[in-house]
């Protein structure tokens, strides 16, 4: 674990990070690189996703802007609040054509679960996004979601299944994965031992969107890959 992760965190956030948190899943332990960028810019990253990426539900600096400051690269925030993975596969190519990134961080799928799509359809869309990145010499990085709590607890099971699919895709494709389910975990759920708990100190009042401290953890976890 990179010690940078502890900067600016309170004791609760730091403790959550100590309890078995892992930076990534899939792709090995080497630094994130693009050895064949083609016409893409090695100093450009695209953050692709929904409202968590956009930062629309937190009155704080979104994670892509924080990531830019941590890694010294241009990070374009292409998050769209409320959007689903299934309906946004085409935006992958649009973002690549517009920004020519060497890297793309993909956090998508929770809205598919909320809008009654199954985790499998979201995973299929993520597979397509990864394939588009690879065809365009962009290195994709998948991301899991923190387990929803409070008002969004109802969707926890679907999100955990989605996260399992994300890890399997990352392993099968040999790409890196930022495992936010683990990054936000404070231990095991006593009622469902196979499920992690999510530290409420890292989440906003709706139990779905990270707060300022949680947003900082996302940025630092992504930065740790470089």
C-alpha cells in the first residue's frame, strides 16, 4: 500500500485503509504503462463513468481532478450522472476520438443495477468498453464500486455481483482493476460474511456516492497504479 493514501485522512478513514485494503485486481503488480500508445498521448487519461466520476453528488473536487494533481497528467472527466454502462458503450469511442488518451479508468454499472438491469448485462457492456480501448491502443483500467449502504442498501447484492464480474473481466483481459469495494471496506458483514461492510465515514448521506474523504481515496487508489 502506498503511504500517500493516508494524506489528509481522519482516523476512521485511515483505519478503514489498514483493514486489508488492496489497490487493484488483475494485471499484476507492475506500474501502469502503455508501451504501444499509437497516436494517443501518454500524458492524457480519461475518467469514464457515471455521477461518481462526474462528482455531481458531492460538493467536493471530483476524483479525476485530484488524480491529475497526483500523477501530473491531464485527466479528462467524462462522467455523466445517471448514465448506465449498457447505454454508453458508444461513448467510449467518442471519448477516445476526442481526447486521444493513453489510459482510461472505467467505473460503470451501478445505474444498470438500480434500473433493474442484471449485473451480467452491465458486465457485457464493460467487456465491450475494454475491447474498444484495446483496439485503439488505450490501456483500460476497470473499477469496482463501494458496497451501497443506507438508502441504497437494497442494491448491495447486485453491486457485489457486478464487482465480481469486473474482477473476472480484469483477470481474463490481463488489465488492472481498482477495487473500490475493498478500498472502502471496514471489515466483513456479520450477517453476510462473504460481503464487505462499507465505512459510512467515506460515503455521502445517500449511501451510494462517496463524500470528500471517499473521493480522495478513489483518486489515491487510481494514482497508486502509476
